[in-house]
C-alpha cells in the first residue's frame, strides 16, 4: 500500500498513469488557487463571494495537508538509505518539504491564535508559494529547471557582464549629468536605476539625460541592451530545442535500422560461404 501511495505521489518518477492523473489534479488545483487568491484582492468579488472563496480554500488546504502527510509517510521510500525517522526529517527540511508546509501553514495559524492580524494578513501571501509546487508536478517546469541548472555557468557569465556594464554606464552617466541635473542624478544609485531601465530597453522616461554626451551614452547603452537581452534568450532557446529533440528521439525509436547482432551474424555467414 505504501509503495502504491509513493508511486501516486511521485508520478513523474514512477511513470504511472494514476501518478500522472494525480500530478494533473494537483497542478490544476494550484493554478485555481492562484486565480482565487488574485480574485480575492478585488473588494467587490471578495464581498460577494467570500464564502465560496473560503470553502474553496478549505478544500485546497485539506488536499494539500493530506498530500503533505502522505509524503511524510512515504519519505522512507524516497530516501531508502535512511531510517524512517531520519527520512521524514530530511523530507520535512528539504526544499519541497518546506514549500509543502508553507503552502498550508497560513490557513492554520489563525486557528491556533498565533500572531496578530497584521502578521496573519502578511503571512497569507505565503499561499503563493503553492506555485513552487508546480515544479514537482509539471514536466515542462521541471524541464525549465533542468535547463537553468545545465546552463547556469553561461547565464552567470551573462549576468556578470550585465552588472559590469550597468555599473560602468551608471558611473559615466553620473559624471556627465551631475552638474547639469543635480536633482535627477544626485548619486550613482539614481544613475543605476536609469542604466537598468535603459539597458533592459524598458525606458520609463522618468530620468532623461540633458547633455549631448549623456544622450549619446544613452543611445549606446540602449543598443547594447538589445544584444544583452537576446543573449539569455538565445542560450535558453537553444537548450530547449536540444532538450525537446532528445526527448523526441528517446520517445520515438529509430526505424529502418538493422539489429547490430543480426547484421554481424549475416556478415559472418557471407564470409563462411
């Protein structure tokens, strides 16, 4: 029974039909929870449908609580090298164990009278951590996580380059504009905000250079921004295409190829005759 529960909870590992259906159920419930959370921020919707939203939240917490307890129950199958208590303790303090706990904790805190209402209201935002549970149940999000891990060195190089360009651009702009616009560029920190908005090609327009050299620098940074934004996009896109191609090759075995053993036997027979 425990093994059956484990395979249901970990459908992506066990590759079972009922496990995949469970993943779909939890993923759908998480998405619906986020939608309900957003809708509850509208005063009119909250006033008219607060009871429906509450009962849906209660149903979701019951499902997530049962899932959490069952994952604790089957933790020794997840960590077979550990004893039952140590395996459950390791799961409880693992990334997904903490996420599972934080996903239900905001509902239970008011029941035990923990903290004042301001703290409880702020802590209810932690319900959004349920989004992180999608990483466990969605193969697409797991693929994104794997790709980010695989390309973390390349992405780190891009981020480091962006930071270097950001600081250099902000320092240059501060030097060029501090005398002309002391209120707009009082320090390099304000110039960093301008550099960030320009480098990412957002361009809010709240900070605009007034000097000719400042405008030239702004144009150069904007052009650099186009190339910099394209770099991580290209890295991740190529990795996605490569991963999808490998997945297709693994899923669809090659056709029209001779079995190596049979081919070698045929060649041996030809040599004999």
